[in-house]
């Protein structure tokens, strides 16, 4: 341990009792846990079988296990080191009979759960058809992670409470548990059965928890019951890096550690071994504005380094071109360069610009923009309109969204087409007179053919953007994405709208020829194959970047409404999480950090003028080297939101980010809108949990004034 600093050594040798190690970004937290486990065995004579260490990912657990084994010079570590869920499974295999269940239970994964809830929804009365299986699962998970069961007044929809009961009845009948149960059931067993709790406390005399700021309530109870009130619990975390509340993480767990464990030792690791002092100073200035934190300030013994740079762009394209040109001009090793952004939709323009510049890149934690399913679906429709003989495109879209054209029908069509040497679409035109198919199948095919014919007429005179808008509306594709049960459905909607923005840009640049557009897209796809062994720039969202580091980092899109996100502007807890996310992104940089924002940006297909992010103001422009426009317009932000008069629905003012109040569901944020006038619909995420598709003209909605531009 000769290379440890004094504070790291203090944490490792903290002795018995509860210990909270506040480990700032880049301060060596993993090393502290590894050395702590090794110190207990080698220096304190603790039997490795009495050690327990839990973290969140298999990768982190494997790394920790290997490093401790290497430190102790053993091939196989006797200590229990793994994820929370793997420990929960370990305990349930031994103790679940106390709950009247069999130890031969199976574990349902996410897709299994979704299939189960979909079946349960189908079995319910027709009036519940609008219930989303994915939202139902999220609602169920929220209560399970809190170790509570919903009451009648907790259910926004009667169907939710009904499905809660049916879902758990189905799990019981199938002798199955879901992923939440791997935390919830062990926590309940330890909490409610004193003999089992005492046995595990005797076995695991030293409990270690990594990334404590990311624990939910069930994980908190599990760790507490294992350690006991006066036990040896050693937790490492950073409240300033808590960015997963949307996954159930409870910041209060780390903030209230000293109240839960009176007399706990609190040790702050503040010496950073990753970033320059210039980068750390700017990151500190941002996160210090948060109220919900225990407080620490990172410093480093490394060089002071280059000043953080700030670029103000005129547009997202200008922003992307600056990033691309700057990377090329500075000559940085590409494998040490990362471009970070708040949402996946921002990647498209950056990808296009890097590709034109011949700079190889990879999208980490996601699919490249033009390889996404939504984009490929829309392009397939366009290809079929331009070339009716494109059978590959037809196969992709004929039942997307679902139209009731089953596999049997399509197989029959394929056989006819092959026998006669005709394109599939031409054969489909003759289906109306084919009495060997059911009337339902014929009607579905005829509707599809008429749809494509109508769109083909539009294609002869429309711009690409107008044609895509017609396509999204007439095929029902936008609604298909909006009603998706996928966890990332909001991101998928953003991708569709970002593609529409690229179509509008193409129209402006090239005159709106669909065939030319498709040719350009074909070239894009052909150039996407990169050698993984070649040095590449890394593109990723800031959430994906946590735990990683790069010599040179660019953070794009620092604008109000984008970052911090529009949905967080009037919720202080969400705003603080956005600020923590910015802090995490900034502290990924080792040597240089460049921040960018655009005064104008096309968002969801509409051009908007933007203020720079408040995070830039919190850093202070005098602490950065500003390039580009030197005197940006001053920010215009409302001090507080005020409720509009009752009955003011203000349809013309409802847009993404608008804060509204609903008589039944309470306060919420508009995620996106569709239609106009009396047909204006808004998708609203309410703070009480549900997301609802609302017809604005009929809904009891009130706009909270001062929250949208």
C-alpha cells in the first residue's frame, strides 16, 4: 500500500463499525475497496469467508474479485464478491421456502415479464385496452423496489391494481420470480426472520457496498439487515454522481447514512488522479450549486492543464463541424477522444459531419443513427415508393405497424410471385380477387396497397420532409412508436423526429428529390463499416460515459431545455440530477475539455432559438477560453412558474417541456405533441407516475405559466 495517499489509507484502515467513504470522481474508489478487503485478510486475520462485497455490474464485480485475489496471491477468492442481484439469488435458493415457495423457482427476464403482462391485459375487459403493459410493469416495479404493496388510492387506473394481483398470482402459480424479486424477497426474509438474519450476520461480518449512491430502497434494506445496526458496513459512493433516479436509485440512502448509522466514520476522497485542476475547478463550480449533497471539492497533484474551452455555434451543424474540424486540427489520438451528448438524437448530425471529414468513430452504448430500426423502417417505405419492385423493403414494412397480414398470407404471396416472376407488390394488387384467402386477409392487403398508391402520388410532387410526414401519419408509424411498450420509447420518438430534421435539411440543401435522398443514404450505410482495430472517436450519451475516461472530451448541446432537459426545469430534484450528470460528463476528461452549445437548433423537426445552459453560467465564462461568438445574448429564464387561470388550455402554447396540471393526475410535463387545433394531442408524463396521451381540447388541463417559450 506504499502508493496510497493518506486519506485512502485512512479509509482502508478505518477499523470496525459503519464507514462512509465519499469518493469523488477519479479518486481511486475501486482501489480502496480492493485494498480494504485485502487488508482485512492479510493484516487483521479476517477469514475471507466472512467478507461480502456487492456492486452493480458483473464487469465491476469480476474486476474487483480478480484484483483482490491477485492482491492476496490466491487463485480463487473465498470472499463473496458479486452483484446485488446475484447475492439475492444466492440467498433465495437457500431460504425461499420460508415464503412457502420452492427452491426450484425460475427467474423471469424483462421480455418474459412483458409477455406475461401483455397476456394479462388481453384477458381484461375491453375498457382496459389502453393500458400500457410497459407502464404497468414500471408501476409494479416502483412499489416492489420500495418494499410496499399498492393501495386502492395509489392506482391511477383501476386496471393497475387488478394487474398487480393477477401478475403476482401468475408468478406464484408458475413458481417464478422477477428481477425485482431477487432484491425484494431476500430483503423481506432478512427483515422478517430473525434466525435467518442472525445466521447471515454471523457469516458475513464485514459488508461492503460499492456505488452506494445508486442503491434503491430494497438494496438499502438488504445491506442494512446483513450488517445490523452496529455491524461493520463499509459503503463507497459519491452523491455528486447519482444519475439513475429513473432506475429507482434513492439519493437519500447516501445522504442519510449518518442518521441511519449514528457515529459512522465519514471519509472524503478528494484527490483526483484523472483530470487537470482546470477541469476539476469547472466541474466543482457546477455541482456546488446543488443543495442535496454532503460536500467535497476535488483537487489534483497533476498539472494545472489547459483552460476549459467554450464554443458558441449558430446551429447544430455548425456545432458538429466545429467539433470535427477541431479534432482534426489538434491531431489528438482518436482513441483518446470522446464526444458526449445528453440525448441520442444529437448523434445524427455529429455522425454525418465526422463521416464527411473521414474521421472514424463508434457509437458506444447504442446503435449508429442510420442503423436504428426506426430509420431503417422509414427508409424502407421510401425505397418502396421510389422502386415498387424492391421486395426487401416490402418485406420489412408490410406488417409494420401491424396490419393483420399474417405469415401464411405473405408466404402465399411469395409463392405466387416466385412462380410468375413478379415483384411482391404487383402480386399484392391482385389479392382482392383471390378467393382462397380469407376476407380479413384480403382486406388487409388491399388497404396496404391503397396506402402505398396514395403515398406514391404524394412522392411525385412532395419534398422529402413532406413525404416523410405524410408517411408517418398515413401509415400510423408515429403512433406505433408512441404506443410502443419498449423501455426506450421516448428515445425512439426522438430518433424519428431527428430523422425528420435531417430530411428538412436535405430539402434545403438539395431541392427535395426522394431518389437523390435515398442514394445519399445508401452511401451513408455503405460507409458505416469500420475496422474495430482502428483508432476511432467515441460518441456516447453522458449516462453511458459514467465510469469511463478519455484524454480529450467534447460535451455538446449545453442549452436550456436540452441540458438541463425541459422536463427537469421546474422540478428541483430532477434539475439537481441534471447538474450531477453534467458533473459526471465533465470529469470524464483527463487533459482537455471543450463545451459547445448552439444558439439555434432543430428540435423535433422545428427550428428553435436557445439560451445557453445555466451550467455554463455556473462555471463562469471568465473561467473558460471562449471561441466563436464572444457576446452571446443574455439568458431569459423565468424565476418561477405561476398557474394560469382555470380553464385556460392554451393549445397554441402546449409544446415539448410545457408544465401542466391535470385535475386527476396532478402536475406533469409535455413530452411531445401531435395534431393541431381541436385535434391537438399531448403525451404528458405526470409526477404521480403515469404517462397519458391526452386530447387537449377535452382534457382538464391547466398550463403553468412561464415555463415554455
